[in-house]
C-alpha cells in the first residue's frame, strides 16, 4: 500500500506524530528510547504513535536485540520527501522542536542506549 496525500496529512496532523516524523526525517534512524527522551513523553504513548505511522507505511521499523529502531520509509514517493523537507525546515524554528532536538543531542551515551532502553 502506497501512502496517499490524505494519509500523510492525517499522520502529520497529530503533534506527537509530527514531532516524531520531523526528528526521524532529520536524524535518519532512532530507537524508541531516543524518541521518548527527545520528546519527553512516556514510552507507551510514543510507541502507539509510531505503530500508527508504521501502519500508514510512513515508517519502517527494525528490531535489534531488545530495541526497535524507526526510520522514514525510503521507498516513499519523492513528493512525500519534499513535504517532509519543507515541514522539517519550517518546524525547526519552533521552540518545541528546538527543545526536542536539544534533548536528543544532550542524551547521554546515545550509542550505548542500554542506559535508556535496557
């Protein structure tokens, strides 16, 4: 199932999903624990939104040991990436997005995620 404009905009209409998608678009690939830390939200809430994004074909997930990583589906049409590029650029000026990015960058031992995910 390929994503439609209606599906994409429904996905991005929720603030938590938008924040996740913008971070994933900017960072490339993140563990659930990194998103939880960056957005300062509880893991079940983040996981529920990520599942919706995965079901919409916007995200792909991969399990590595006990951790689940997410990324934007690279097989999406070019128009989706154009929209995500514009959205990420516009969203970068918003205080909430800046805090998300700062929290993510300040996360201790990001490569050794066992502290947050273990």
